[in-house]
C-alpha cells in the first residue's frame, strides 16, 4: 500500500491573485497612500493626475506661481512614495 506524498505547507506555492482581486488591492493601497496627504495635496494630485491638468493650468487657475505648484506636487508625490515604502516588508 503506497502512501500519498505529503507536501509541507511552506512548499505550496502561493496562488496569484486574479485580476479583480489585484485591482482591489492596488486601489486600497492607493487610497491609503492618498490618506497620508493633506486636503490641499489631495486636490492638487487629483487635478494633475486624475483630471489631467498641467502644472501651468493649475497655477493659472489658483493664481499662484508655477514653481509653487511644481514644488507642492513634488512634495505630495514624495509623501506617497514614503507611504508605499513603509508598507513594503524589509
């Protein structure tokens, strides 16, 4: 009588997440990263990346210098990047 081959749990490969599950995970991670921003930074990111406004268009709409918009965008993106780095295992 032969015995079935036993497989240790550590040896069972992880099943890749389906497209829908992966999309939900990505969305949740993006929302968590955006939560680290101030309301003003969220609006700026939304206008630049979700509405497709250029930095110049944002500057003109808000009557602020172009350099200020670029600096604020860069700062917001750095915060998002840091938030993502904190969630990744070391």
